[in-house]
């Protein structure tokens, strides 16, 4: 089983990742240092009994060794709204500033990319949240890993 297949299997067979919002590593393809590499996932937010979604919370952490000028970015898009965050220091174990994108229940598109050529491995945390800041229904579907 490939690493990507393992991630997808774990997402679909365990509530632990999205519902506990612990995040998972989503590696940019290790053989592709392409500067334009972009990973893509859909986060599906829904009322699971804790209330309807008010916003999506997301952060990114670059787990790779430092490389001058090479950083990982995370964008979240819902409808006609978008937000961006960047992990400014690679490999320090600290997540970026959070994205708090309002948009209600539905699909939020998450894209991760990098500022230039080079291999990167990163982690993402995501939470669908109610207006009272309570975690609500969260699923993820990985669409593209480059």
C-alpha cells in the first residue's frame, strides 16, 4: 500500500483524524521538487449534533529541514471567500498563524503549495467549528498529491 493510499484509508476508517482534528501529514510527492506542486483536499463541514458550522479553522506546519526562501503555504476557499497562511520557519515544529474562514456547512477547498522548487513535507490541522467555537462534523477527501 502506498503512503497516499494509507493516508486515505486511515481517513476513511478512523474518526480520529478529522473529528479529533489532530491533522495528518500530507507530503508533496517526494520525487517531485517542482516549484508548482500543489496538494488539494476538500474538507466537508456539517452539523453532527454539536451545531451548524460557522467557520473552518486551519493551520500548516512545514516539517522539512530549513531551506532559504522555501516555505509552505495553505489556502482555504469557500464560495467567493479565500484565506491564506504560511509557516514562516521550516522544521521548527510550530504551526502557522491560523486561518478562520467563515462559510457555514459545506465544502471548503484546501490547497497547500510552496514558494519555490524543493522537496517539502508538511502537516495540516483543520477543524469545522460552530459559532460557539465547538468542534462539529468534519470529513476530508484528499483530491491531489503532487
